[in-house]
C-alpha cells in the first residue's frame, strides 16, 4: 500500500504513522487505512480524512488523504475549583489560573492520566471530556468538563485463598475498613502493606465489584510460612572451673502459626566466657478484634564473671493507624555483682530498677524483599527509680531510633540510621549502662563491648543492587558516647563494605568493617567480620 496527500509527506511523519504496507487480504488493508486516519487525528491533523482508496495495479493500492492544518497543541480552559494546580502539574508543562497547554500528540494520554487521578479519590466512575472545541491559528482551544459520578463507599471485603487470614490485620494494620470512601490508589497501597506482613502473600492485584448500590473489594491471599531459625551452638569445658560452657548463637522466630498473627522470639548468643545474652518475647496483637495488643519480654545479660542483669517488660500496644503504634507498660531491671572479692574502685553493684515506659513508633513499608522497611521511627521514654543499697534514686531514659531508605532509582539507594540513648541520673554504675557495638549498632567493634550513659550512632550505606536478590553496599558509621562512671567522652568511626544475597536458605548478609576511636590509629587487625542469615521456614 502507498499513501499520498495534498502535500509532500515527510519521512519523519511516515515514521510517526508507522503504517503497514503489506497485507494478506483486502479487509486487513481497509482496517489499516482507517487506523491511519485515527493516527493522523492524534498527531494534530483533526481535519484529516480519507479521500479515496484506489487500486493502482494488481499488487498495490493507493490511499489518498487530506491532511489539512496541523494543530501543535491544545489550550484547555478549566475550573480551578475542580482541578488543583498540583494535579495539573502531573500532566501539563504550562499552567495558568484559567487554562493549561498540552502538546497535541500527548493530549490523549495526559487527559487519561488526569482522569485516573480523579477516580483514585473515590469517584470511581468520574469522566472527563473536552467541549467547545475551536480551531485557532495553529492550536485547538477547548473547555475541560468533569462529571464526578457517584462516590462509592466500600461496603464489604472478601478474602480469597487464605480463608483463615486474621482479619484484624486487614482493618488495623492495612487500614482496609468498610464504610469508608473507596479509593483505587488506596486499595493498591493497602494490598502492598498486606504483602509485607511476611506470613501472607498477595497472589494478584485486588479486584472491585461495583453493583448498583454496593461496592465489594476482593483480596487474593496465600498463607506463607514465616518462621525463622538460624544458629550454631557449641560447648566446651572451662579449664579453670571445669564447668560446661556454651558458645554460639540461636535465633528462633515463630510467626502466625495459629492464624492469629501472634509472634514468639527466642534469641541466645554467647562467646564463651566473655558474654552471654538471652532474650524471649511473645506478642499477641489485636485482642478481641480491637486495635489493642499485648507483649511480654525477658532479657538476661551476663558479662564474664562480673555481673548478670535481668530485664522484664510487659506492655500494651495500640494501633493508632496503619503506620503508627503507641504503647505503654512496665519494665523492671535486676542486676547482681558476681565478683566474690571486693575490688577497690569497682562500680558494679547489686541494684533493682522499676520504670513506667511509654512510646510511639512509625513504620512505612515498601514492596521489596531485600529492603521491606522504607522508613522507621521509634521514640521511647522510661521514668522510674533505682534502688541501690537501700537508697532510691529517680532516673529517666530516652531512646530514639530512626532510619530511612532514599531510593535514587531501582539500582541505587542510600540508607541512613540513627540510634540515640540517654540515661539521666545523679549517680551511675557500670551494670546499668547501655551496651553497644556490633552489627546492630556500630560495625567494626565487638558485640556489646562499649558501655555508655549516653550514646548516639549514625549508620550509613550506599547500596547498589545488581538484581532483585543481590546487592553490595558501603559502610560508613559514626558514633559518640559518654561514660559517666569513667568520666569518658569519645567519638567512634568505622568504614567497610558489605554484601547481601538472597539464597535458598534466606537472606545472607556479610559485613567487613574496621572501627577506630578518635584517639586510636588505624590497625588492620581491628577489622571485624559480621555475618547474619535470615532464613524462613
């Protein structure tokens, strides 16, 4: 097939039309001829039409078109009480208080995008149309009309696939509630939030059934095993005491095995005679289908033969909204000096502490298996008193954790995390101080090797992702701490490199970092290797 017009058709225009010139039969030819007329209109030739279609010879047809004047753009007049400037900025390069300009070739897609923005706000059947079209010198003017349609209210929710899914998570964790205005955008975001729970997976995008008077949302879920186990345990006999000694670590996490969303954590870490750390925590969310939940936790920390500290905590959690949680509770510390002999200058003492705790947290998730948490903020206060040798002393603790991922593009991102803890007290003893150092605080230092009455760490990573299951990252950490017992103030630095890999066993993370203090020179022997494996079963 060949085409002709009242003017010479440039090669650039032919490329834009991208028409087919060979056909298996006449019907295919006629369909392409009509399609070309529609393409011409979208390019700005609104007066164009097919003049005739004639057979040139046995194998060639000639389609003769009238192009007319090309309109370069559309000047669209709009009601600024209906369309906000922010909405229009997503589609139009030039906007005034009364009109906006759209390049003719992109006008159709731009108006479809604007219509989609309007339907996301609950007007599921909102429509846009152009009225009063008038051709001007080289553009087209029109008036944008908007029919909002009837706002839809979400009347019911249906879960397909995972029938025993704990519905309280749908209501309080994801924010899917009946009686609220339906929003297509919000339903998609809520589906992503559900997918991040770990113990369930969305099989496909949610669907909505619109009836005359009702709106029903369908979520397609599948239960996922979300238990975690990782550990290496060893034992040996202490040469001096002849007692059995454990070393290694154990990390067990049981999630949603009763289809209630419950969680049980058990952690044990020991490095022989230096440190032993044990933690167990149980959480029951959304009691009696309310936004309230409870949790209880026990921690035991033992440092060589110096002291052992037991921490007990119970708290009530309240889901304020899908992203925010508030909590309040009670925490008790009990610590014992294990030294048999009195050591002059020793600041390890037997003590008991009781605190009322309160706090709030904010969590924003993203659909990413390697980095599921985009932004996290937790602020906690502890108000109480310490009993030492029969003397009570008021104390106050402030704990803040904040982290965020800044996604530059799919492959590149920057991770920043701050952890700050402060203990306010008239006097201080070693075994009540915060302990930090290691993969979860400042890398390049031994685990829990630094005592502080005040500490603040900043962890930074530049991450480069090769694919959805492999990335490398830099390590640049900063830290500052004060130890009131030793009257010490010091800055810490560490640098290194890390790698993360999605394996069949789980996500393996390997960090190599070297940490130094401000009064210490670099020494290669200070390099630490931190390894963690998150394995689900």
